[in-house]
């Protein structure tokens, strides 16, 4: 089971990348780090630089069909940068068009808003995205994790790092990792 982790060259919240990454590995899956450019990505602990991670593949060289699911880590800058990259947005939209599951945490739903895939769906996020999600036609709820069956695929969302245990459990179940 191959799971894509899409992050911008900088700005991903480190724990929202590493915790789900380790969960995929621990369940016997293969996580793959994708980015829009560069050989490494710079993660952050809130607003402070944290570790760097090697990029496995660039977005233009990847296709949604190469993976069994997509994880979008948060961090404020990460999804803000991704939503301005046409190839990244098209890559995310491709998962929805292909009926593949997508998991997004914290600020990551900003990229979903840009991809125009939240309309008619119920999701959660960091609370400051509530208005953006509603304006994009989605329904925002304040829940630890939300699994939405809208459309032809599953969307798993979560609010913040404190919710990572529930987020990991939910997206692993929906992705079929470890089964």
C-alpha cells in the first residue's frame, strides 16, 4: 500500500507529517514524500524551523493512480503555498476524480478548498478555516476527526496535532493500510 504525502518545499507542521508517516510505516504501508520542487522540504514546529526531509518524488512526476491514498499535512504556510501551485492543486483534485481516499489535517483543507472538492461535504479543520470551508460550499464541524463519504471517495479530516491518534486510526482504516 503506497500513500502519498504532499507538502510544499517549506511550512509543513512536522508532527503532522511525521506522525501519520510513522503510522503508515508501522502498519506495513509505504509512505512517499511528494513536493512541488526541490530535493528536501523544510518542516516547522509552529513558526520555528524544524527538520528537513528528503523528497521522494516531485508532483509533475507523480499520478494519483500510483497511490492508494493521499495525506495532506497542515501547518499554516504549507497549504497556503500548495494552493497557489496549479500542479499540486490538480494532483489533489485527481485523487477525488479517481475515487481515491484523501486525509487532511489542521490547515490542509485550504488546499481542498482551492481544488474545489469540499462542496457538499462535511469536514473539520483548524477552526480558523471554518469560514473558508463554508464559503466553498462545505459544512464545517468541530470534531476530533470526520470521515465523509460525499462524492465517490472518502475524505478524512482532523483539527490539530492533539487529534493525531484519532486521525491516524481513521485514515489508516479508510485507506486499507495494514489490512
